[in-house]
C-alpha cells in the first residue's frame, strides 16, 4: 500500500516540479535575455545562431535559482491539491504518518540539492565564463555595431560607453568611463560629437571626439575626491585608440572572476589567500581575499541546500493551506522564496565584517527554514 501511495505522491510532485521549473527557467531566461542581448538581436547586431548559443549557456546559470523555486512550487501545488481533495486526510486516517506521505518530497529535494551543488559549483560558473567569452567574441568581430545609442555599453571590459544619438559614423553626446580594477572611474570623457571607426590593420577601435571635456581621477576614495577640485581638460578634437587586444585580452591571460570559478579553482584561490595571510599580517584572523572566496563557496552550497530547506518548509504549509489553485501556490512560493533570499542578501551585507564570520552565517536562513519546517511537520502530524 505504501509503495502505491508513494508512487502516487511522487508522480504528483514530479509533474508539478517539472512544470514549475520550466516556468521559472523560461522567466529567468527571458529576463536575462531582455537585459543583455534582446536589443542586440532586434537591431541585427547578433546572429541568431549566436543568440541561441548564448541562451543555452544561460540555462545552467538560471537553473541555480529555478531549482529551489521549482521544487518548492511543485511541493505546494502537488500536496496542496491532494490536501484540498482530502487525500492527505484519508492517508493519515489509515495510520500513515505525514513523514511517510512526504517522503517522496524529501527524496526529490535531496536529489535536487545534490544537483544544485554540481550546477552551482561546476556548470554555472563554466557557462557564465563561456557566455562572456562568446559575447566578447561576437563584439570583437563587429565592435562598431555594438555602440548603440541611448544604451550603456558594458561589454568592453574596463570601459563603460554611452552615446545619445547616432547618424551613421557620426555620434552625438558621447560619454566614456575608463575603470580601474576596483571598478572606480580613472578617466571620464564627454564630447558633443565624434566619430567611430575600426582600424583592421592595428586591430583597434578608433574614437575621434570633438568639442568635449576630459576629467582625470586619481583613484582615491570619494571623501578625498570631494575635497579636491576636479581636474578638467577642454579639447576641440581628441583621437583615442583602443586596441582590441588590450580591451578584451587573451583568454589565457584573463584572470577569471570568483563567480566564474569552479570548486577546484575556488579551493586553489582560497589556498593562495591563506598562504599569503601571514605575510599581510591580517589582524582579523582572515584576509579580505579569503573571506570573499569562502563567502562565495558557502553561498553556493547554501543555495543548493535551499532546495531541501524550502521543500521541508513547503510540506506542512501546503497541507495546512490546502489550495489546489496554481496561481495561489505560485504566489505562496514566491513569498517564501523572497523571504529566504532576503535573509541571504542580509547576511551577504556582512561580508566586510569578517570577525562575524558571514561565510558561516550564510547558513542561517537554511537552519531557520528547516527548523520551522520540521516543527510544523511534527505539529501537523499530531493532528
């Protein structure tokens, strides 16, 4: 009898989870596409095949968020429907505990948790890196076409470019920010008009600016900058050559960001930061670099573990609410997920307070949701 009931519950949860995950993957893909590449495709500046490849590379990245949301929504939809039809009550009347009824949910969420670890620490960073490399490759083949009017262009590493209007090669209201490694502005240029061209011989992007100003920044903090006069230079015409090799760099020379690192690379970076700590003389016991790496690692593990935590929290909630309407369960799932992610973000704000060990506090939301979930399950099991 238990096997029959387990298969019934398992089928309900699997179908609901698959549908919910498909919905969230689609929504998240659409959101990222609209933000990054939809305008480029509409303007004919990205090939359709490249667009499909970019969308495919985004799937592992958005799956890290779609997986816990999908399992939670699937649990609420499946158990909520069974509860509204009095099937859960009938099972409990037969002497079957709520833990036995929900065991398929635990199995699915545990498998989802393992999948989340693999995705978050291996496939997602790899796809993120491949996505950026493919975008860079597409830009380097047609750099002029990517300077689009009324849009902040951030695809050029180390630069932010904005153009108010354009008439062929002639640009109007042109802005460019050159950034340092800390994403602070080193040089700001603004010109009334200018022209853009690409020198194939030198593989360089040539900007000829006219009637503008240049502001040099020294990279100091905002307080020091506010106390000093801004050093401005007015120019009639200023040619700027941006070598593509300097802008994009060789793949072998490009240092991967922490979000683009796999687990093995993160451990290597952590060991390097740990070995350098005695030399830097860190007073707080853990250096800023090692904390940043450990924070990302623990957050990735915690996000994967949230599949299990949110599912446990959703089991008693689905039974108590007992709603079979999909939109109601979807709304409940979004509220729960937003509460969880808010706690994750709140802990992330403490990254600068290394003495509080935010890399360990990042697990607090999981502990809270699991504790509340098991308490509610135990309470519902007695009634």
